[in-house]
C-alpha cells in the first residue's frame, strides 16, 4: 500500500503528518496528527469505518516503510514520535461518542498491529478538559499504548523541543511573528455537511439477528474470478471479516482462508453502511463473518445485501 498514490478522498481531510527525523529523540521520525482540527465526525457521517480504515492503514504502512528505510540506513531500530495536536478540540457529546467508539477502535487496531512502531504519543496544545477526558479514555486503551502517552503542559511549544528539532515541527505552531518551527504540513479540509450519507436501507436488503456473544455467517458460493460485493447496515458494534471455505457448513475460522481484513470490533451503529467488493481468488464458499461476541445483552440487527457477479 505504501507504493500506491495517496489518493483516497478521506486523505484530503486527514492529511499526512510525516515531517522527518526527530533529532532530539534518537532514531525516531516525527508524525504530527492534527487531532483537534481534523473533522472526524464529518468523516464518519460521510464514509463507512471500513473506508476510513483503508485510508488509515495506507498512512500507517507509509510510516512503517519510512521507519524501515531509516533502519536500513542507520542499522538501528527506529520508531515514530506521534504528536497529537489538540488545538481547537471541543468538549461535547460528539467528542465522547468518537473517543469511546470509532477512534477507540482505530487506536485498538494500531495497538494490535503497529504499537511497537510508536515510541511516544505526545499530546500538545491540550484544552483544560483533557485530564477529565483522559480519565474516561485511559481505562479503554491497551496497557502498552497508555504507557507511551506524554501530555505536555501550557508551555508545550518549549517542552516539545525535548522530543524533536524545530525543523521537524509544523510552521503553523509559530506565534507572534516567530519562525522557530519550519516543517510544512497541509491542513485538513472539513467535510461538507451536504455530502453526509443520507441513504435509506435498500428495500432489497435481507435481515439477520446475531444474539449477544454469538457469531453468524452470510455464505455465498462463488467461482474463481467472480466479484463478491456487499452492503451491510448494523444497529450496533460488530466484528467483520470475509473467509473462504470448501463447504458451507464450515464454521471454524482456523480451517478457512481469510480473504478480507478481519476486524474483531467495528464501531456501530453504522451511519454509512459497510460497502466493498473484491474479485474471488478461488472457487469456494465465501463466508461473511458477523460477530456480536463483545456484547453482553444487545442482539445485533443487520440489514444486508450480498451479490456475486459473473467471473470474467
């Protein structure tokens, strides 16, 4: 993915934050996340979480490859100083929904697959309510992730220089005509509310109920080269993945072939439905995995439409 153009529509709104070597932190590369300014709410009202993950995984893979390049050059283990700029962050119901839902699950994904890539999560430009928010969020984070967090104080412009050289820090942090910070980063664009997803559930959708703690499969046979396409609406958090099996009765994932990224938890209820397609690499029974294993009481209700196009 790191070799592909960075061209997903979401990436105009969630800009790359890589600037260069930290300098002050040995063998580290700086990534500045414009957390407070990014329009995460608009993003999740416009795109499904699976589209968000496609965009985000590419950026994580780009970070990973930059780290590997420096490791080949230096011969030493390299990592990311991940700076989260909370400027303009507003404390409201939307923020709590994001932090305890989609953003928490993206953080969990990073912890599962990329945590050793990150040396520190450095939080700067934090509003006064950040410590109240931190008390809510901290227990939800994986232990390895929360131990990497550093929250800087009111003098963050000075304190951040303990982690990185000014040349690796964005010039939009400069104030009062200063030119201390010199890195150039693009600013994210807000989403147009007129473009928010407003579609209704298709009348052709079928329904599926998944009891708390259970898993269900949507199984369809397909030939090699056929296109499998799906649209899924969910009224709560769910697990999602696609496997290929030799027969429809198979329910053991360890005996099936994973053919699409497997997410144990995706935030719900969905605003924009999970939609995607791919060309089936082999003939077999393709099984869309829907999990409600994390729920204690809630029965997950799914509306779905799955189709298989003819092999080319």
